[in-house]
C-alpha cells in the first residue's frame, strides 16, 4: 500500500505522511480498494516444446 500511496496518492496529500494518511479511515479504505483492484502482474509463459 505504501508503494501505491507514494506512486499515485502523494501528490494529493503532499503535507501528509503515509502513516497520517492511513490513520484516516476513508483514505485507508480507498487505498485498500485501489490495491485490491490493481491488475495482476503478468505470469511468465511456459516455453513451447519443439515438435
């Protein structure tokens, strides 16, 4: 969550630290939802067998 806060939310909360932002229940919930809905990292593909 800290990485998401630093990357996407820092500009909207310039005077607040991460700990202060997470102490606010609304900001904490919004950060949780953002992290939950991030796209999954791509999984490496298996190499194809040569026929």
